[in-house]
C-alpha cells in the first residue's frame, strides 16, 4: 500500500474514531434499547448499531472500493482478503458499556491484501487512543510504545483471561488451566478484547487468552501488538485468520511458546 495514501486513510480513520467516541459520550445516557444476541449475556445497544452505521457511511462515501467487516452487519461479507478491508467493532465491551458505562473501546483495523496496515483502539471514557501504522511504531496517544520485553517469565506474568477457562469447557481441560493460574503471577478480566490486546502492547498485561473471538474483536489489537513484537495465534498455534472466528493466545514470543505448550497438555 502506498504510504501517502495509507497516511490519508489513517488520518480519516482517526478523525472518525474520535467523532464516533464523542457521539457515544453525548448519547450514552439516553435510553440504549438493549437487546440480546446469541445468549442472554450477549448484549447489543442502539449505539453499537448507530456507531457502526456511522463508520460504514463515512467509509463508503470516501472509499467506495473498500470493504467493511463489522460486528453489527452493516458492512460487507468479504470471502477473500484482496484489496482494502476495514474490520470494525463499533463498541468492544458492550457489557461494560451497558453496566459500567466505561471500559469499552472502538476498534478499527485496516488490512490491505491481508496485511494489517492500520490499527486504532479508542478507550472512549479515558479518551486514550492506541494507534499504529505498520512499520512506523505503535503509540498510546503521543507516546510511542516500547518493544515487548523478551525475558518475561510466566511466573512474573499478569494474564488477561476470563473465568470460563477455569470451568468445564470444550477447548482445554480446566485442571490444566487451574495449574496455569497457580503458575502465573495474576489473572485479570477486563471484558474488552481490544483493550486487553492494547494492554499487552503497553505492558499493562503480559498475555491474553480468549476461547472464541471474531475478527472485529482483535484486528486492530493484533496489528498494534505485532508492531511491538507480540505474537498472536489460536490455541493450537495457527496463524490469525481475519475472515473467521477463533480462539486467541497473545503475548511476547517467549511466553507465547510456553503458554501454547501448557494448553497442549490439556487440549481436548
Ligand atoms: P463485544 O463486547 O464487542 O461483544 C469480552 O466478553 C470480550 O469478548 C469482548 O471483547 C466482547 O466483544 C467479546 N465477545 C465476543 N463474542 C461474545 C459473546 N458472544 N458474548 C459476549 N462477549 C463476546
Ligand atoms: Ca457484541
Ligand atoms: Ca467485540
Ligand atoms: Ca462489539
């Protein structure tokens, strides 16, 4: 992708992310028309839908040849990774948004011919933007993020993961994951995959595990994390596929290998 063209796309995407955040803040205390999706805890609000529509309108107007993959379905359903694809989660952490009115983010990843070129994760209530253009550094607002430490031990690591890893589940023997919990320094559950990946990039977390996420949950976070030397795969070590749902294991390279070895012992 031509770098000048990429920079224009980045500037537009950034302006739209800030504007969308402003609209969410202005409207979040109005009735949210909360509905459920796949299950009773899978929530969606009018602002998830409205925010995605806002991006789709802006993108289709300015870049009619770009494609969009968005959680709420207002984009396209590309089958191939050719051309430029925007992968958008209008509100990542909807449960937090509904119940806590904070700890949610707007996540926008932009791929060109399958390569992640731009990533934006906007922590709306903290007014913090994580952003990256591949090869030009990852940033939190104006501050460049350092490369991930290579010699972090698992015993000194804080890992983002939810409690379902410790319950009977279809992926990994929970007793192996209980041993894992005893091995690491601590576990945290923030409820926004996009923010959790950004937290690894900034060093707040050392790793993140999730059983099933969609492309829009992780696209921007993966692009951000790769820029600081992070590694992302599914629980079996397969490379991330931007067109399909998968489990996610993210961390620095050394920890990633160790975590995959542990998961393998309990993999069903
Ligand atoms: P969401 O808020 O955009 O739905 C924590 O639950 C993380 O998992 C969030 O990033 C959330 O994204 C994502 N997630 C993916 N699928 C989910 C589902 N079916 N129910 C709840 N959260 C889901
Ligand atoms: Ca959702
Ligand atoms: Ca999401
Ligand atoms: Ca969402």
